[in-house]
């Protein structure tokens, strides 16, 4: 299988050259193949969020290379990086970050409109996704009227609304109780498998990690 994501020798630090300097990534390297689901396991503070932000073009490394779908991302303009991110990458976070004043349907429609999709097509795509994850009947409800598990399912749909090739998830069920977490993670995996996505999913939960294709660990700024 060819690679969807490749990080090579990525380094990242903050407050460089100052007494408060913190080095987060020290030559971190990993690949995610097309259609592969990789678990990223790391203790708190190890830099997994930093690594995911670099992989998803939200941040730039101090050194090293990032390739997305075989294309080198180094040296791109901010606009080109933004366009690549919108076209290729979907993000899911521990907290759903849904827009509270909009319905579940609208939360999934909005990123499509921002990507130039016609409203009717965006609404049809949103309903299709919401029904797939079992919350189609709740499409007209605002986030405050949804349970935590339902909110995160809507967040999954929003991340997949623009049909990305790579999904990056940072503790996507970490804010849920164990029973709901297990159920909602199963929904996420079904979505990923059905769409043939590549995915890099950070989790503390070793049982969830074991359900993915491969497990990598981040420690001491390096991936093993």
C-alpha cells in the first residue's frame, strides 16, 4: 500500500533559545498507508497533539518533512497549506466543538458550504452521514439538546463532510464514559472502514488501540 501520510525526522520546540525552551518532537517519523488505521499511544504531555497538528498542516515543524498523499508540504504558502488541509484532512477532537447556535444538520453543512458545495447537496450529504451514525432523527436539534455520545457522532460527521482522505483524531472518545466511549468508537471505526479512509487516532485507551490496524507510541519526542 502506498502512503497517505509520512512524517520524516520531524522536530518541534517552543521558546527556542530561551531558558524556558521545551523540545517536544525530536526526529519523529511515521507513515500511515492508504486505508490504514493507526493508533497513536502517548502519555499526557508527550506531544501527540503537536504531532497531529503538524500532520494536519495546522502547524509547521522546525525541521523534517511532511508528505500528504505523496506531496511534500514543506515550503507551501499559507494559502496552499489551507487548501490542502481543507481538501485532504478531517479533524476530530476530544471535545466536539460544535457550534451551539446551529442544529446538528447545520453543523455538518457549514464546512461543506465553506468548501464551495451547493446548499442542497451539502444538506443531502449531511443527512446521509447523520443517518449512518444513528442520529438522523436528531438532525434538527442543537448540540445542547444532544447527549455527549450524540454530540461526538455529529462531530464525526462534520469531520467527514468534505470527504477527506486522511482523518486525524485526538482522543475522540476521551470525554465520554467507558460504555458510551466503546459504542461511539465502534461507530467511528465503521465510518472509517466504510469510506476507506486513512486515519491516525491518538488514544490513551489500549483496548481501543488494539482494534486498529497498528499501534505506534510517542515517547521522548520519537515514534516507535
